[in-house]
C-alpha cells in the first residue's frame, strides 16, 4: 500500500484536485507549498476565497461577475452602447477584454446549447437577452461562441432568434493564429480561414 500522507493532507489534495486543470500531482505540490509557508502567507488566500464566495454575484444587466449590483463595464458611459458581445461564459468576457479591441457591452449566456448535457435555450440567459434587446436594441450583436459543434449551433440559434428584432449579427473571425504555420495547421482551421478570408488592403 502506497503511503499518501496524513488524513488532513490527503483531504486538502483531494479538494484542490477537484478544480479544473489541476490533477492530483499539481494539487499535492500546491499543498506542500502551502504547508511550507507560514500562516501569514496562507491566511490572505483563505480570506480571499471566503470573500469571493460571500460577495461575488451576477451583474443585473450582462450577467458577468461583479460584487455590486452592476459591473463596471455596464456602468461605464464611455462604452459603446450600440454593440453587444454575446459570450458563453464570464471567462470569455475577460479574454475579450484582455485584447483591448472591444469597447462595447456584453451579455453572458452561462453556457451553450448542448442537448446531451441538458442545456437548451431555457437553461441559458436567453429570456434576459430578449428582454434587454427589446428595452434598448443594439445596432449589432457579436456572436462570440467557441469554434466547435456546440458553439456553432449556439451561434446559429441566436442569429435566427435575433433576426426577428432587425439587429445585425456577426461572428468572430476564425482562422490561423498569429505566428502559426500553414503546415502545422489542422484542416478544419485552415478550411475556415479560407472560407472567411477578406480582401487585403
């Protein structure tokens, strides 16, 4: 029988290993790191996680994460009020913000259409989107779904749904990443890059 350490250590490893992207070995390394540090180093982490669970909530407008009634993006009058970016998850919102190329507003669906996972339009923030569009219709909605089967299905569904409201919809361009080489690019990505090519200017 392999020795895995005392019960408290094993419990901590198991708890951390449940987090996405963290396997048992990484969890064990993190636990060892926390044990080596003094309580003053660990306490802020525990406090930050406790505060996170206590105060984080969904923005009343875009449904992104905030610790107030509405997030800073929705409250910012300098943002483009006529363009809305529809994303699957709050993490997608943060990814787009890091690009510094979008100055409009967001709407977070909290998922995507996936019948196998029991995710239909009613499980997403669809009703909230329609209510928002009816109240203050934007000129354009960018469908920023992930480039896979479920993402494509979700984009098609919302494109058709929004066509009833005379709102222009667009999709994020897909293609070869910066610094990528054609010979190493998979055929689906290369195919989409060809289909979605634009004129060189």
